[in-house]
């Protein structure tokens, strides 16, 4: 535990410096160590003062999660099983947040509350507002439903008749970030959980900074460090959120899988802001990810590497290490697996013998990602060259031929053709309007033979 000298002064060592150690910093460190847990403290409220409506809501959640053994208990036994009874026999602060009515919560936890506002554009007046202090298990669906009611959704057909929905804000990402805002916020700091929604961005702001040791630069890999340990564990039992710190991972994964940038986190000291970029995801990238082996398509490190390669022609372990928040050695293992196990990358000839080679997408992967890649439109790459050589030899190319050349499904082949047409390398020839008879020949910018 932190201690002071005979004069009552406390210090801490950071690097080579001995710095003052004020009480607020001491408390944050003790919270991170699990020595202090506000949510487990006594609220001095008897369980009979809790809301019958919220007990019923809690039982429905437990039943839906297959926890009938808990749902069938009496109110007091249920609280005891969830460890929501403090040592003095009263309900814990976590119990009040989960099962108190609005009046009780206002009295016991005056800092608790939430708000939502929707703006048709980031600079316009809000056209939808919600403000309240309903208990936590009621507040979460209120906010998620308010966002989902205004989401943009674009259905996407995949090979084999499968349909995927592209959206501006994936439901799983929204849910995880909202739950994190409630369970990891500081209830000893004034302020509410605020959601700001517009087509351009979705921001979720919660009072209090990140827990001691956690920063935006290590939030993916730092060991789980809940600020409100009992509240976090109870929410995990209810299967509302991940207990092991995987909520942020899931938000990253769901954004990346549909071709969007991952969440951005800002720690202002007195508040944390999580921001999701607006706009529909990228259909070409979503199709590409859906065709990957299941292991690769769910691997966050692989998705982060592929997202980087949408905008950059190469990557190495040092670059990827910063992106996935791991060591260069771990990053190299990811890149090696993407090259050897999944066949997505290849090392460049100049760097292949180095401990940390530079990698680029294989031509087949580049063709499959097609329109999701931004840099390839500026130059003729290996994928384009294969198509050009075929057209030079046969005078035209079809969707079916491209599928055979690069082992693509019909949608990815179509995207590749559209990319070549957008850059005027190819153009449609003949009168066929659709089907296997459609042919594409040299366009205005098709490379001419050198004299």
C-alpha cells in the first residue's frame, strides 16, 4: 500500500525521478491493483428498497443466458450469489446501479446518468435527445436502440447466397463501447456517460481517465484492469460484456471486418472519449475478409495488418508492432503466418533474408481486395499487368477469365474489372448487357506497345 514519511509526505519513483504522490494518484493506483473498489463498497441501502421491476429485468436476462439456477433464487439469495451484499448487510454500490430505481440512484450515486443526442450533420442542431438515470441494465438498451434506430445499413451479397450487412456503426462495437463506458467510468467524478451521434462520427464520452497503466497506445494489450471490479464481474455474469478485457478487441474487430477504421480513444485525464468513424463500410474488403479462413478472418492482428495494407503498399514488423501494440518479434510472427499459412503476403526480394523482412500483398490477395485498396490505382501493379498481358494476347478478357486467373468469386472479379474501368485501362466492348458474354478490351489508358 502507498505510505508516507514521518512528515506525512508521499513520493513515488518514475524512471529516475522521485515525484510527489498525491492522494488522487495513490487512489488510482490502488484501484488498478484491485485494492480499492468503489462498486463493492456499502451503499447503506437495504435490499428491500431495490426495484421489483429491475429484479424482474435481471431475472429475464439470467434466464435468456441459461442461468436459471440464479433466476429462480429469492431476491436476497440472488444478491448474495452475485456478491451484491456488503459485509454490513446492505446493498453494494454496484447493486444500486443495477437494481435501484431512478430516485434511489439519484440519492446514492448522484454522479450517475447518461445522455444521447443525434445530429443530422456534425455541425447542425440536435434533432433527437435522451437524458436519464435509469439503472444500468435498462440504460444500455436505451442507448443502443437509439443509435440503431438511426443506423445506415447496406445489404451485401456474398458467394454461396450468403448476405452480409454493411453498416456505419456495427451493433457489437456500439454495445461493447457503451458497456465499457458505464462499467469503467469513475463514479467518484461528476459527469454522465454521453453519446453524440451523427452520420460523420459516433462519440461515447465517460467521466474519469483510463485506469492507471492503461493508455490509448496499449489499450489492446494491457492486462484487464477494471476500475469497478465487482460491477464488471456482475455484468460479465449477466453476459452483457466481456470480463477479460476483450470488449475493446471486439469493437476493433467488428469495425475492421467491414472495411472501416478501428475506434479511436482519447484520455483527457478527467474523461475518456471513444470515437467511431461514420460512413458505410467497404464492400470489397468485407467480401475479402469473408473469404478468408475463419481463423484469419477473426484474428485482430491479421485484420489490422490488412487494414494498413489497404492504404500502404508494404509493411514490416516495426510498423505492425505499433499498430497491434505488441513487440516487433510478435509482429513478425503475425506477418510470417500471413505469408506462409494464409498465403496473403510475400517478402520483397531485397529484404527476404533479413530478420524482419518487408512484406507486400500477393497479387491474388491484391486482386481480391480490389477497390478497397487506395494506392494501387496510381500505378500499374502485378495484378493489372496480368490482366493487361492477357488482353494483349487475346484482345479481351471476361469476368470468368479473371476468376480463373486469380481464383476469385464473381463479386471480387467484378470489383477488379470496375477498378480497371475506372482507371480507363479497360472498357466494355460489344453489345452484351450482362452474363458470360460481356467482354472488356483496351481502354484509353491501356499501355501501348513500345516501338
